[in-house]
């Protein structure tokens, strides 16, 4: 199951929202990060003009959001429910950082399975009963003396981390723009480069009588750490070839 379609199985659930504007702003925050499944649990007031105005182009996400009576109903078909809480360590749940939570959500959604991030009321957050419906808690490590983000801002943080997880793949590799993704160099290609590097260092008399092993060991460690692409190996070998050519020319010069 592909990671690309996994976000369609991640929903954002807003419980008992008090200000309709925040529901619109949350829809916008989600859409900017490629997420579209919003669920509203018993909002205090129905969606109004202010809500749609604040959605600023995400009217589709907001307008499509089902409204249900309870959190239990909103997450009935979910295998993973992540409760976002402004108060650290208030509940007896494992507490995750947003980036870790997003990784878990994406991995679960890719199985495939349904996943929910749950957000509480502006004034009072989620009740203990609601938190008990969650498998894990998520806390944005904010200022402990001023820990509560605006609801839509908290949605933005989780939506952003979810997008980062999607771009980076499930294993948390550095996010890569798919347009610029390069083929990783094979083991043999990298070893070929190391052989040429060893020869080039001899050709330019880099070692000056010292044993070459120590420098080569450090250079191997440096290059292996970076995860070279095929193109990067070609570029480096081009530079080495030129250095070798210049060394030959220099050696051929009459004294
Ligand atoms: N006074 C409330 C804060 C509610 S803010 C309380 O103490 O719980 C509205 C919602 O935004 C919260 O229920 C939570 O889901 C989310 N939120 C705000 N700040 C957060 C933070 N630092 N970490 C995780 N979620 C947060």
C-alpha cells in the first residue's frame, strides 16, 4: 500500500469547537498540507460565514466535513487515535512529539488502516473520557508556562508534520522533492570511486611518504555517511580524472 495514498486515511477530528472561525482556519491549515478529511464533533455553534471566510479557499474541506454527536462515533472505524493535548503528562498515555506521532500515523495508515488526530475545545481541551478513547497522546512541546496553542495553529503543526512524514517516507528519511530524487549510487559505483580516489591521491603525491590507509579510512567514512547518488559519484570521478590529468601533465614537463 503506497505512502502517497495513506494521507486519505488520516482524519483530523475537532471536538466541541467553540469558535466557528477556528474550524475554517483548521480546514485551511489541513489543505495547505494536502490533507482533506476533517470531522466535527458536536461543535458549539454551526458553521457560519466567519468559518468559511477563515477557510480561505478550503471551503471544500470544511463543507465536506461530517458533523457527528460524539468522539466515539467520529473514530469508530479507526485503529489508531492520537489525542492532542496542551497539558503535558496529564494523562496515563504514552506521549509523543508531533513528528513521531506523524510517523506512526502514516505507517498505520499505509497498512492500510484508519487513523485520527483529535483536538479539543478552545477553553477546556479534551475531557478525560475523551482522552481515554485515544491510544496515544501528542504534545507540542510549547512553553510550559504558556502551553496552549490556538486550535488551528495546533492543527497546522500536526498537519505539517504529517506532510513531512509523507515527503520523507515511512522510515523518516530526509524529505526529498520527488522531482529531484536521484538514484542512489550502488555499492560497486562507490567502491569504484574510492579506487580512483586512492590512485588520484597517489598521482598528486598527497601522501608524501605517509601510509595512505589512515587518510583513505577517513575519506571513506566521510563519503559513506552522505549517501551518494549516481550523479554525485560521476561528478566526483570527473574531478578526480581532471586532477589525474593535470598531475600527468605536470610530471611530463621537462625540468
Ligand atoms: N485550555 C485548553 C487548551 C485548548 S487549545 C487545555 O488546557 O487543554 C485547543 C486544542 O488545541 C487542544 O485541546 C489540543 O487538542 C490542541 N493544542 C493546543 N496546544 C497544544 C499543544 N501544546 N500540544 C498539543 N495540542 C495542543
